[in-house]
């Protein structure tokens, strides 16, 4: 069982990722995939929107920063794959409490 704090940060990460996809990408399809891999919760949110490059990410936008910080609080990591015209995929590797981060 995970703590209320863990669940809270996980909820806010997923909420922000879905909100960003809907607000910024206007996708036709958004997928949410959750897996347990080597005692690590792997959460992946992908959209088929227009994607973005590092230069086109909105200045002053805290969503991506907040998600990375929350993943860090949980001892995990966040990776972002996006290219203009090819959608965006966010992947969070979040170790379950008491377990170190392992590559997934």
C-alpha cells in the first residue's frame, strides 16, 4: 500500500499531463498506460497532437516543471519525448516506497 502523499503526487502528475495534452495539443487520441516493472510504477501518457520542440515549449509554463518536481519527490524521474508533428509522450518511473529506482 502506498501513502496518501504518494497517491496525491501521482494523481497531480497524471492530472497535469492529461490537462496539458488537452489544453496544448488538441489531440484526437490520448493514451494512459500504467505498468508495474521491477517494483517501479511506470506511467506513460501519450498524445497524437502536433508535438513541440524545446524552443516551442511555452515560456513561463510550470506544468512540465511541476510534474518533474513531483516525480522527484517520489524518488522517480520524468522523461519527455516530443517532436514537432509527432505528438508527445511523458514517461514517469516512480519507485514504490522502499524500493530504489530501476531502469524500465
